[in-house]
C-alpha cells in the first residue's frame, strides 16, 4: 500500500516529545518495514534509521511559535492537514485533526489518542479546559462522520460512542526487555512525563524529597522530563535516546506515575516489558493497562508515597509484580498492533467491513487484548 501519514511531531533525540509522536513513528516505521510505501508529513525531521520518508507540511514557521502550537492542534490543524498532495496514496493515517480530510477523496484512518474530554476534566486552568472542550466537540464530529476512526484504548471510547474500532497501542519488545542484572544496587525509581499538568512530576519530586529519601537515604529518582529543581538523589533526562530510555527502565526498581489522566499510558507497558513493577494513580489508562491493579499497584495520592516506600523495601513483592507485568506486556507487543493496523488499512482501502478490534471478519488469526472494556 501507499500510505500517507499526518503527524505534527516525531521523536527527536535531545528534545522532549510525547507518546503520540512515538506511536506515529513506530506505526509508520513498522508498516514501511513490511514493504509498504510510507510518507509522513511532520514538522520534525526524519528520525535516524527510520524506514519511511518525511516531508514538511505547510505552516512550519507559524506552528513553531507559542501561539501556533496552541491554535494548530485541534483547530487550525484541520486546514493544514489538507495542504499535502495525497493524490498518489491509497490511504491516509491522521494522528489527530482529520475533520476535513475526507474532502481529499482518499480513505482516512484517524487514530484517536485518548479523549479531549478526559484532558479537559483533568486540566488545571479554565483556558485549557475550554480549549480541550472545543477539541472534544471536533472529535465527536469526526467520529460521527468518519467510519475509519480507531481508538488506541478501550477507555478512550467512554467519552465518544461514535468510535467503533479499538486497536490498543503496542511496545517494541526488542527494545524494552527484562535484564535482572541491570537493576541498580541502590533503591531506584523512574518517572517519564512532564513536571506539570496532568503528569504531576513535580508532585512525585516532593514525595521523593519529603517522604522517600528520609526513609531510604540512598534512593535515587530518574526523571525523564524537562529539568526541574536540584534535589538530592534526583537526575533529570531530557530528550534521551530510545536505547537510553530502555536502559533506565531496566535499571529501575519501580516505575512511579502519579498522572491524573492517560488515554493509554505507554510507559506502563514499557516498564512492565522491562521487568519493572508499576505504581500508578488510578486513571482511565492505568486502570485499563494494569487491569484495575491485577498487573501493578494503583494507589490514590494519600497512600502513594507510603506504598512506594514499602515497595522499595519488599523485594518479593516487586518480583511478583514484575512477573505479572511481563506477561501483561506481551499482550501489548508492537507486532500485534501493526498486524491490526495493516488489516484495517487494507480494509479501508478496499472499503471492506472490519471488526471492532480493527481486523477483517475472515481473519481467523485475530487476537484481542484482554482487560477492561
């Protein structure tokens, strides 16, 4: 197939990027390595060793401004997505802002990364709440008028009943794998996300400094985030390579995330695949991926620091959680995700009917990811 992809960003070493950019890259690269002709329109350069082509869409100068980024994604982006020449492609994959793309006359597969309503409800400012609420209305209109919308998790469709297909995200298990010998000699915690907003990295930092460190004087905390305040035992990592990130997962005793909202929560899977137990606050993504605590610890704020401290003391419990988590991670293998998207894209191109899990009814080898729906 000749596949066009529209994604504002891609992973860039040395710069902070999010989960959507990682998914856009992994999906495009996986499809390209299976022999499909894939071209990605993005404002970021082509990642090293990527198997797909990258082209820059219109409006890069404006998008790079403070105002540009805030009015593009979810709003002006619907117009910018129309600018590329898609005439030689069989299907378009849009990672957001596909409301007007059907005007191009080519089948569109819209990847729904979580829910803007979930983002709005977890926002901390009226401005962000209103902006995300406007995006949510567009998400509803898009899924109501386009049959090719695919949610990246089952919880993402709680707020959008018009999305009929779910293909859970996947992790490359050749990058994220267990290595017990890599664990640090001292108690270690890993966090991946932003310092502020719904990720609440700064709150974890306060818990570490005020609760964990006094009980575990040699404990260390690795924050894969923008730099924050200097705190004893804390190291910041910004824009690190995938290899370096995977090594941090393997080294950590516990992956801790106090996020209030995740559409899916790919770091949970990356940690479990690396044989690192997960401690998270309850949110739609953590509840789905960890199956309400069967494959990790879910704790409210009031108990989070104590449970984290207890985990650092309890090697047997960490081992049990890591074993369960590793089995769970296998259900979210990247190859499974690409299998489903490949079938879904082929069906969209030929206008065939597909099942809610993104596969064609005649595909008897289809598997679904078990867990809460």
